C-alpha cells in the first residue's frame, strides 16, 4: 500500500473511540500474507457507481459465477435498499440482521457485543444464497424507518473493518455492493477490498460519477477497474473511457434479459444464464482470475 494511502485520516474517529475498538490495519490484510499459485488468489472487490448502472447485477452475478467455480464467496451488501439479494437469487432478511449483534455504548453509538467479532458475526448473521454464496447485509427494512437500521449499520461497519485480518477468511473471495454515489467509498465502507470496480453507463452523469469515484480511489491508493454497462457497441465503451479517463476493462452490453429479470424480481443468472450480459460478466471473472486484465493502480 502506498504511503499516500497510509496517511489517509481514519474515518469516524469519535465513533471508534466510543465503541472502544480500532479498525484493522489499512491494508488488504491476510490475503497478502504469503504467495498464491496463479489463479488462486481470492478476489477482494467492491462494486461502485451511480444509481441505475447495474451495480447489484454485476456484483451479484460475479458472486454467483465465482461460487459455481467452487470458491468460497462472501457477498457484502452495504446498501439499505434491496438489490443485491435479488441479483443473488435470495431474499433479504425481514429485519436488519446485525441488530442483535450490538449493544449501546456509553457515547451513544452501537458496538459489537462481547464475544462477537467479524468471524462470528458472519457465521451467525449471514445467510446462504444459491451456489453457496454467503451474504451479509446492512439490512433492508423500509417499513420500520431509519432508526431500525442504525444498530445493524454500525455493527456492519465494525465487522467489515475486522475482515482484512480475519485468518478464517483468508481464502475467501469478497464482493461488495455499495449504494449509489461516492459517500461509502469516501468513508471507508470496504476496507477488505483491494480493487474498486467502477461501473458506468455511457451517459454524462454516470461517467462523471465514475470519474469522481476513480479520483477517490487514487487518493486512497486503491486499484481501479472500469466496467462499462448498457453499451450498444464499441463507441459507447470508448465514450465511457474518454469521460472517466480510464481504460474500459470490460463492456457489458445492453440486454433485454436484465430488464426482464428485474421486472420478474429474479436473479439474472437464473432467468437467462446464457444471455449476453451474463456471458460478459463471466468473461470479466475469468479475466480477473487468470490475470489477463489488471486494475489501474496509478491514474
């Protein structure tokens, strides 16, 4: 990790002081301890971008594809709105899952209960999706209001900051799905990720959001991978690359199957497993595993 990334101020310092904990060291963690055979290193990725670009479709389908390859996969859903669960082919828990993992600290924040660390939290409060993918969510509970999500959200933040050093998950692939925009990226909601997969469609608003996210990644010393979605040809992919200022590593075509699966409320990979969009995501996964595409580490 670069000296610039090490110098990045710790987000929410009062929060960490209140809960009486510290986040893991600012590095990808135990996954970087030792050598990996070619193609064996687990992926550690968070998918980001403007709303409506297909982040959840990309992250959920990637997780399912990796699960089918026999890899242990942990999907991490930071978004309080539904999306990733559907793309994985499962249902979101009826209540925020990590709410039971916390207690009120003296300073007003919520901290993990004694005896619950990142490994136990994942074991107890994650659910299993098709292809063996484990899913840990902040929580989707719009009927009970924001307050009901707050304890689970603060627990989630503490859990993910313990994941980089969790030896039990050293061989696990981790795929995160962020809400729209740059806020979670700026405030370190994916410390487990060594690569920011930025999704953008060929529109100005989407590509400009992607450019801002890429700039944040650069400031934090995080590698960046640009994926163009809803493209209708090479010109669309080139347009995204020109606006963002990064090469497009993968292009996912505009596909009616994506729209149809969303209308039906089912996972794309279940609805149309051989459609062009799924094939493009499978190609992206294969390229990442084989190392034939490389994230940009210094824009």
